[in-house]
C-alpha cells in the first residue's frame, strides 16, 4: 500500500480517537461533589468511610495494631488490610 493512503487512514483514526476523547471529557462528572464535612470523632480515633458515604469507626485499625509483621525490614505504616467475607488479607 502506498504511504499516502496509509497516512490518511492513520489521520482519520487519530481524528476519531481525539473526537471520542473530547466528547468523554465534556460529560458530567460521575460524582456529585458537595461541600466539605468534618468528623466528630475524638482525635486519634480511627474512622472509615462506607460506600454510602457514612463515617464509622474503623474496625480494621484496631486489628492492624495487633498483626505481627513479616520478618525483614517493613514499614509498619504500609500495612493494608482487606476483608472479603470471613477472610482477612494483609499486605505490606
């Protein structure tokens, strides 16, 4: 195939991709941002935000303080816990 038709086709694909990107950028935001809010928990109390946006006590924070890290040099602040049903997963 000669280079000219190939370049025209490439230009059409780039134009289509750019058009799609611009259309996607101009849609409404998927999240309705509201004003700031504060939590009435005492300082130092670990809190979590539920999927519905409610603020609750972080039950995994107390568990994180009791987990023994693996051997080697790990940063205690890098512990991440995730619950899936009755299983609990930890990663450093």
